[in-house]
C-alpha cells in the first residue's frame, strides 16, 4: 500500500485506528477453544467486527510464535483474512546483519517463503543501516522503525543524550537517509505524547505508529493534537482494550463498540486537520 | 546450563567454538532435497560431524522463520538433536514491551509452548530493562544481549558518544544491573577485536558471544588474545565457513575439518589462559 492509498483510507473511514492482533490463546473466550484454530476463529470475528472502523491491523508476532508451527498457520490465515483495503503490520521488531535481515524481509514480504505478504514490518534500529535496508528493497513495502517506545525501559537508552540530542532523535534523523516517508514510519509510544510535537518537527511527513493508547494509558487527544499532519500521519494502535473488551460470547460486538468509540474520537480530531 | 558447566565443557573439549546453524535451504547440497526435511537432514549431519569440536550451537531463527511452519518444525527437531552437553543459543534478536517479551521467552524457553527449550536467546537492548528481564525469570536460562555487533551498521548508533562513553558501553554497564555473569552474556563482533579488551574490563567475568570470524573476516587470534578470561569467557561463532565448506556429498566431513581446525587453534590459545 502506498502513502497516498493509506491517506485515502484514513479519509474514507475517518479513522487512523490500527487494531493490534495480540491474540493470546489464554485470554480468548472459552467457547472458541472448540474451534479447529481458536486463534484464527477469534481474529476472524475481531476483523469482521472492526474493519469498518480500522485502517490497519497489527499482529504481534510473539503471540503466534509462542504457539509454534500452528501459531504461524494461524498468522497466515489471519493475514489472508484482513481486507485488502487495510494496511498490515508484522509487529516483529526484527533486525540483524544484512544477509539475515534479508531473510526476515523474505519471511514477512515474500509470499513464496513463509506464505506471508505483510505491507510492513517493525524493525529495531540498534544494528544500524544494513539491518534495515534489506526490508526496503521490496517495492511498496514499509519499515516501521522503533524510535521512542511506550514502555518504562525506553528511558534506559532511547533518551540518552548523544551530543545535543537524545538517541531516539538520532535514530529518526539517520533513518531518513535510508528511506523517505513513502517507505518509512516510526514507532512512537502514546505514553510519550510530550515528545510527539518534537518528532513531528523532525519528520513532518512520516507516519507515526503509536501504540500505548488504552491499556498502557496514553491519551488519544494528546497524541492527535501533536501528531496529526495533512495526510493523517498517524496510526494509533489499540490492542487489549479492543480484543478483550469482553471475555464472553459478545466479545466481537464489544470489540466493535470499542473500535467505533475510538474511530468517532478520531473523526473529530481529523475534522480539524484534513 | 550453568556458567560452571559451560566452563567444564570448554576445558573438556579444549574449545570455545559455537557452530552457527544458519541453514539456508538454497545453499545446502542438492542431494539433500530428496529428504523429507532437508534442513534437518543437513543440520543433523553437521551436528554429528562437529559435536566433538564445538561447545555450543546457534541456530539463527531467521533462516527457519523464512520457511514458515515447516521451518519451525526443522528448528524443533534440530534443537532436540543437539547433545545435552552443548550450550544452545536461539539467535533471534528479540525484544519488546514486557508482556510481549514474556511471550518470546516462553517461545524459546518453555517446551510446552512452541516445543523449544533453548539455553539462551539473543536480545536487542534498544527497548531497555523491561524488554530484557522477562527472559531472566527462567532459572538456568540466559540472555545474550547485543552490545557491539559485527556489521557495518554497528557504527550508526552503537558507537555514538553518550557522555564520555559510546552507547554500547552504556548497554554493557546498565545490563549488569539486571543480571550477573550467570545469566547474561554479550554479543561482540569479531570485526571489533580492538574493542574487546575494553569490553573485558567492563565485564570481566561475562561470556562474550563473538560472531564474525570466518566469512565476515574477524581474527580468532585477536579475539582470543583480548577476550579470554579464566573461565574461557568466549563463545566464538562460525557459520558459513563450516556449513558450506563444501556443497557436495562430502559437506559434513569438510565441516568437521573446518571445525577441528578452529578447535585446534582454540586449544592453543586456551593453553596460555586456563
């Protein structure tokens, strides 16, 4: 999906909601365990219930890996089920030396490898340019680079001063020498809303993927106020607050309610911006 | 495996060789493609041929992931085939917020999850303490944290000055507040031999996992000179130079020759140290 296509979806749906498919088999409603693939059965209903309110879906790969080979099968089916009009993110936080990042890129972008065809993958920056650029050789595919994350540990290294700037700002600036806003986004935690204005200055056109709204406590209003640009420029992720809104048979309807609530708030913020 | 057990294996085998099982299905000898699981068939013969010379095996997870579910099956069988006396490393370079790192830890350490029971996993430090500590809750299991890697991109961020020190030194120092040498190792590329002496000062007792000897051009003599301590303290990895020493039917014998050559050099360096 291109930058302009993503923008069109945001305008069309009046939403920049990304639904995080962090599907934990220990947390899904009990009645789904009778299904042949409970994780996929859950995801399918979540996708059906939320697709009109969301422009993106982000399976966190850890949740599938922890199930072994059958988890990868659930992931493949889930990805195939997501509507073409939605942007897809493999939240994998990969990154290795060049010849290995090549393989990670094949895994997530080349359907003849592992049966997956994501639009994007999240990548950790620590190993530098040759750990990131192999993902950029796929036309129309994106790297979403960790910059400033939503967790307490973000303070350990991301905020260290490197000369006049914290490390995460160096990451944002250096990475822009590798790719432009058509192939590169940044992860910025919603719990770091105070920094989003500064990041918007450093990367005016880039999309920011913002986790941490909901269970982690970030504010959608704050993130939107500082982060929106004239193409939307945000994908705000919610996972647990949508997926586990109910643990009963009404889980999909309740997920839809939560997604719709966020979409309506987003429509309000977009009306000021677009 | 404990620190002392690993040391005993090093003394016993007179080796600190780690064989990197970066098994690329496109590079294995043609005759193996007739096997039901060519990757496992290759790995089994490599392990049989090298086990007397190696103290550790390190499958790089990217190579298995890129095969989808059957790759995870090859990985599971490979891990089960590695002798108990060898230390096993999931070279996965994972790292995510706490509840997600929990799942990555389960994937690699809890055999009831994905069928895997590695001794250790490589972890990227960018997301800080809560991305690393979930791996440390498993008794007898290890985190091998990226510090200074062997690739060209290591210069982009790892060498940035953060106050008086480069970032990778801060990583080494900060991580020692999370775990001691009984559960924590560091990745230091062999191409960075000039830095190994300094790292040995910062982390005198910790094992260093050193990739980059062989195909990437690092010097075993240099690494050993600056890196060995009174418990060995090094695991030096070779992958491509062993795995692909021959692409014919003699691949396993040629792999054994390469492994033995490295082991003999190592025995020489150990005789000065232990």
